[in-house]
C-alpha cells in the first residue's frame, strides 16, 4: 500500500480560510482542500510546505504553526497529513493550477465537501480558535 507524507497549510486571515477545490480527475477529486502536497525525498516538512504553497497558491510562507498530524487510510491510499496554520505570509493567495478557490469563514467549514481525513483538521481548528 502506498503511503504518502503530505504538508498541508491552513491559510488564515481575519477568521477566514483560503481553500482550493481538487481537480475532478485526481485522488479525492472535486472536494475542497487545504493547499499542500507531498513531501519530496531530502526535503523537510517545513520546506515542502513552503514550496507547495508557492507552487499552488503563490504565497511566501513566513511561519507555520503545527496544528495536527493525521494518519488516514482511504483504502486505495494511505496519507499522513502534517497540518500547519499559516497566518503569516506574503502575497495574495491565488490558485495557480486553474482550481476553483475561495475564502470561507472558519465557522462554515463543516458544511463543505472535504476528504474524509479533514474532519479531524476541522475539529482541531475549532479547538485552536475557540
Ligand atoms: N493538499 C491536501 N491534500 C489532502 C487534503 N486532505 C487529504 O486527504 N489530502 C490527500 O493528501 C494527498 C495530497 O496530495 P496532493 O495531491 O495535494 O499532492 P501534490 O500537491 O504533491 O500533488 P501532485 O502529485 O499532483 O504533485 C492526496 O491523496 C489527497 O487526497 C487536504 O486538505 N489538502
Ligand atoms: Mg496538492
């Protein structure tokens, strides 16, 4: 079974979170996601977070606050999501790969269609900001 280590950024500004929607033809396609991607070999998680957020949404991450680490088995794929809150960054988040994008209030995240593993991210966010 393939297991992938993923760096995930929760981009927060004024109680709102920036999300992108996964392209229809990829794993967990069509669902909303926190931007991020696979940690490459020889790279730290922090480096992966910085690189992925540059590539996917064109921001420069100034700091990442560790929020939660989640192991999840989708059946066809096992993921380890290393999730960071990113509330200090330069630039304006903009989807670079043609994905749908948007800002959502923290309190509205529960209603969105996310990959299953993300339920725990949303729980952790509620705790962090309560
Ligand atoms: N980025 C991201 N990935 C997530 C989230 N939740 C979740 O289960 N995943 C899973 O974690 C994996 C992340 O891979 P990815 O597709 O973003 O990786 P990547 O950017 O390096 O993609 P690439 O292989 O096209 O370069 C996918 O299997 C995806 O389904 C999330 O909120 N954000
Ligand atoms: Mg990605």
